[in-house]
C-alpha cells in the first residue's frame, strides 16, 4: 500500500474536531469549508480513539460508553441541524402569501 500524503495538515484536522466538539455540526462544517462529511467524521472518530488510549485507569466499559455517547452526540447534533432548517423553511412557507387569482 502506498504511503499517501494527506490533503489536509494535522492542525486543520484538529481544528475541525475542536469545532465539532464545540457544538458545530459536521454537515455545516462540510458545507462551509468544502470538506467531505465522511472526512470530518473520520477525523472526529480518529480523535475519539486517540483520546480513549489516553484514558489510563478508566474502566474499559466506561471507555466504550464514552465513545458510544460521543457518537450519539454527533448524531443528535446532525438531527438538530436538519430540524432547524426544516422549521425555518416551514415558517417561511407559513408566512408566504399565495398569488392572487384573477376574477375572470
């Protein structure tokens, strides 16, 4: 297998992970920065795995639960982003005035 040089520097990946952990959603970051959703998700998962290795003294069951909960948080944030967009669209549609019909 070839040793492929990454398109993105490690600092860039770390910053994306920090933004996700600060509450930004992966879809919004992907759209804003032009990075694929799957790439950002992989960076977050890789960072979570690296963080798990640094949890010396933490019970293995607790580590597994932490990884599961972090993944669930990401999933819920994505769902929240979709719901925010949908509610904004419905609110806009509800206030829109339908075109008038001619009386002919």
